[in-house]
C-alpha cells in the first residue's frame, strides 16, 4: 500500500493543502507545522477569524466552550466545536466542522475538515484526514518505549521518519473504535475501520477492517 500524502488525503478539505503538497509522506510535514500555522494565520480574513491571543486564530462562527485551554500557534476553523476541558497545546490546525471533545488533547497536528475527536482522545504529532473519526478513549501514541526514532513499517517496506515523535496518519473517512491505541508510526488508509480496543501498528490498507494484527480483511 502507498503511504504517500496523495494516496491518503483529499487536499481540497484543508487549509494546509499547499503546505502538504510540498511533501511526499505525511510525517515529513510534522516538523514545520508551527511555522506554517503562524504564516497562514497572518493571512486569514479579519472578518472571518478572531486573533484572540498570540498566534491563535478562531473562526467567528466556531463554538468554543468555557474551560478550554488553547495555546498558539493554533487555528480553529469555521463551525468547529471545541468542548469543555479540551487542551490544545499548540501547533494545531483544526479544520472546518470539526469536533474537539471534552478532555481531548491536541499537539502538533493537522485535522482536516469534518474530523471528530470527541471524547477523551489524545492526538499528537499526527495528521487526520477528511471525516476521520476517533472513538471515545482512542489515542495516538507518538513516542516509542525505547525512545528510538520511529520507523513506519509496511509488509514489504520500511520508511525511516528521522523523528522521535510520530503519531498516526489517518486517511480520509477512517473510523477508529473506542479505546484503541495507534502506536507510533501507524498509517491507516482511506475508508478503513479499526475495531474497538485494538492495538495497531504499521500500515493498514485502505478499505479494510482491522480486527487484530492477524485479521485484517477487505471491506465488502
């Protein structure tokens, strides 16, 4: 399976389209998210986005509840909902019509439009495609236990990321079941489903159902 940006994401559904076009693999984009957001934020229409604090821009039709922490650089898109106790630690581009849920934590991420991370999720050093959804309690693990650099491993290939921190790259319309753990360097292809309580690593092909590491079946 290809793990390239063009095979995972429809770039029409993110403000990061031009930025991502500069890379082949999605993890290559992680290092520059901070600078990218700062540059993009400065160009956003002032009649559509409120620059509420240093390097933080929130669309004027987004709904941000009380008791939310947002650190820049960060952009929150149109009609996105950020629910109570969300913790956005910076370097976060959140698209339009997204849900960032209660007690959800974001750090160094790009969320395409219509992404939902609605309940007790941790998403770090990750890129989530259009309409990707993470069930309650599911998280991206972004650092290996041995602290070595992350390698993305497919059946027939390995990709050196050169990074200590790489979370998950979820293609468009991926569904992650509740209480699943996506290990460092996980890539899930478009339109695939991850069973609840799964422990996932490596590459999951597009249009698949991940039941366990030995039982990944094509969707019918």
